[in-house]
């Protein structure tokens, strides 16, 4: 029997013959759900479990095998996976954090550390395991580097792609934010995971609705929904302007696809040089909130900013 998945569009052909591989993918999905609940240390544990199971599947180890994670990593140290791209220090940090959190619990101070380890080492290592061991790709971009669209891939290449492209895109945003923010010092980087965790919450939202709530949502629309969204946008805009006098603009939401549902407050300090940047943003439709943190708002909303670029500049009398 094939396992059930929430976020995968495809899986390796012989997955039924490799239970540890199915377990690995299920652990990764659990990692995603935990991220959506802001349970970052437990998400890290699930990611490391996914790595361990992927290695066990590759090595063909039986269920009664007691080999520890650090021993498995040593086994594949000189494997075609080319794990040497990951330093011994980074792998030790990953293993030590997993063991400490598993056996001794965690505090809010572990949130930042867990997110850093997850983005920097955990997820990249798991991606490498899937690619090298099973010719299976989490991100469609990795199948053929340089390709600009999922639909540009051939049917044979598409068959190798595991994650639904929208979730891979959200993870790619996380990597982009982290790659810039990690150069800063003294800042909590848990916010980097925001676009992906919000995407997971939005995808699972209907699973937590009662029948009455589902009926109300399915019956909404038209003028009533339009008025409710406008009222919410006006309220959010007032809150933003109260904390900062900069103007707000309405953009489409990259998560839920809401039309002009995002209230985005501009950073107009460089607008005279035609540099468009936003301080913070909130979608009144799905709840996506992009805080006043480095890089996140501009990276997540980049496509929408490009669409509205000319209109924004015209509103400032620049074009």
C-alpha cells in the first residue's frame, strides 16, 4: 500500500519496497507541519529523523538495526553523496542539537538555533540524500539548474520532482531571506521561515474548520466579501501609519492569491532613486504577516512589487 502524502506531488517508484524512504518523506511532512505551528526544535528533530531514514533506505538496513545517526553519517562520508560539502562541525552541531532536544527538551532560546540548523544544514543535507541516493528532487530548480519555470522541465524531469512546486517556491524564499539575514549579527532569524510556515497553514486551513464554518466560507463572496476586505485593509493601514507615517499600497498575496489583499507599507527613504522597498505587510485574506525585519518583505513580495512598480513611482510624481 502506498503511503499518503500532503505536500508531495510524486515519489520514487520503488517506495513501497523501501519503508525507510517512505518514513523519511513522512517525517519531512511532519517537519513542515511543526514549522507551521512554530515548534521549531521539534521540526528540527523531524528533519534529522528524515535524514536518518533516507540513509537507512539507501544502506538497506533492516528495522532491527541499531546503528546511530552519527555512525550512519560516517558510513556515507566518502559516498557519492559527496557529504564533504557539509563540514564535520556542521554535522556534529546537527546531531548534538537533535540529541539534546530529544532527551532534555528545549526553551524559547532554542527556536533561533533550530531554524538556523534547519535552513543551513538539515534541509540541504536531506535534499542531497534524496538526489544522490534516489534521483529524487524536492525543488524543481535542482533538476536542471538555470531553468526558470517548473513547466519548462521535460516530462522525464518532472517525474523526478517531489514537492508540489508552490511549496518548493516558498522554501526557496526562505533560503533567499536567510542567505542575506544570516550575515547580520545579534538578530533572531526565526522570522526567515515565515513565508513557508504561512503557506503550510493556509494549505491545511480547511482541515480544521467545522461544518458551519465551511458553509459560511463557501457561501461568502461578492459585495459582502469585498466590503469586509476593504474594511480590514483600512484598519490595518491606520495601524501601520500610526507607527510610521509612510504610505501604504495594496498588492496581490503570493500565498493565497488574494487580489490587492496585502496592505504593504512602503519605505520611502530611497524612493527618489526609484528604489522601491517595503517596511511591513499583512494580507487581510490569509493572515500572512511580514514584520519589520531585514529583507523579508521585499523578497516575499518582489514579484508583486515589480507589477506595481510604475504605479508606485507615478504616485510619488517620479514618472
